């Protein structure tokens, strides 16, 4: 697999640095400083979402998102075998995600589809302006975003939706290929037409 050079898709990812782009895949990494009550609230929120998966249903509907993860960072790991861990005076909320489409469109989708969810995650962070309107929220993300030092996508020219459809299509293709050898030309023509009709949403 040939990996595209960083920045080749800048036209489709306005708002982010070239180091965050590999083909159609885009990375976002955000650190925000958490207020004192956030270190109590966020673990409860994370545990609730793990225990009740339907609460993340709206997030899962956004098929252009590869994944999204929030983590509460309380300390930094040692830089070498002998160095001590660094305990942060204030915990930080670490958000990372990979997605397709543009940076602007990604933030818009989060803001409009997951308005309440964005407040649940970021309300405990200093400076959070609210998810709507999107302009101040985008400025907030820009101020706290870090450009990736290295970003790699195994399938840079494929979107998450394309990969999901390909995985769903593969067993149907294998089954058709296995049956095709036993069909006459006339039977194959009919079976092929039926296969394309059944699989058209995946093509």
C-alpha cells in the first residue's frame, strides 16, 4: 500500500495542519485543562457510557468517524528509565479521533448532532464556550489542538464508510464466486443481475 504524502488532501480538510492528514483520513488531537470537579465528573461519565452503550448511539451514526476517544490525563509517563512520572497540577482531558471529510465539517457534525454530549465532555474544561454556535467552539478546539508528529492510515484513499461496505460485501462476493462455476451462461446472467440488485447499497 502506497501512503500518500502528508498534506495531499489539504483541500478537503480545511482548518487542520498538514501533519494531521493522510489521504482521506484526518486526525485530531485536543488537550484541555480540566477544572477541579472535572476529575470527579469525567470518570463517572466514562463509566456510564461503557455500561450503557445505547447512550453512544448518536455518535455511532456518524459513519465518517473512524473512532473517537476521551481520556482523563492525571500524570505524564517517565521520560526514560530513571526519570519520575510527572504529576499534573491540573488534570487534562485528552481527545483523539480519526475521520473523513473536512475538519470544519467534523466539528459542525459534533456540534449539531451531539450538542449535549459535547457539553457533558467539555463543560468541565476551562474556556469551553459551548458546542453552539460552532464558531467559538472551533476557535476553542484550534487553541487546544496539537498537530500530529506522525500520522499513518492503512487505507488513506478509503473512507470509513467504504471500508465498512467492503467488509460487508466480501462474503457475498465469495459466495457468488463459489456458485458461479456451476451456472450456465443464461443462469449466470440472471444470478449476476440479482447479485448487483441485492448488493447495490454496498457498491
